[in-house]
């Protein structure tokens, strides 16, 4: 007997979109390199290796997000100790909506996500590098 899923991914993403700030790509392009903003790339490492990444963006695998944000976690990362705006992105803007909502629920603020994600960034001519992400210790 198949599972009876009562809430699909689309409903979860739609709810997240209502709860968080979405930054249009034309505004997002101006965020790279700003001192008051941290771009958080939640894509899988294989996506970064295949498609490139935004220079200066922190790579935070989606599966580790909650553990890296929480200062009481043994996996906490200092990137989340800054008094800055955290702007999440993924490939297309769905996972990042969920990630930003989760970060906001955890108390990280302010947070937002990029409409259309990395795909929109590339299409709009945003800077992309094929260099490996900086190791976060």
C-alpha cells in the first residue's frame, strides 16, 4: 500500500514563500560582495562542481543547515555568528525557500532567498566561478 502523503512539497514551498522575503534576481545581483550580506549556497557539492558557484558565497549543504546554524551544535559554523543578512539560494528557488524559512524559525535574522536561485543568477549574467568553495572549518 502506498504512503498517504497529506502535504506535498509544493504546499510546503508555498507556505515558506509566504513566510520569508524573496529577493528578485535584479536586486540579488547587487548583493554579491556586500559587507552586510552573506550569500548561502545550499546546493549539493556535485551541483557546485558541475554548474559553478557565486564567488564569495558560503556553501552550506542543505542537510547540515540546522546543525551549522545552531551555536549549541557540535557542527556549528562561525559563518552564522555574523550580524548580517543571510540570503539563501539553491538551483531554482524551491529548496532555498524551505531553508530560509527553517533558518528564520530557528531565530536567524534577517533572512531571505533569491527568486529563481542560481539558475536565474546565471541567466541574468551574474558572476560565476568554477573554483572549489572555501573549506569552512
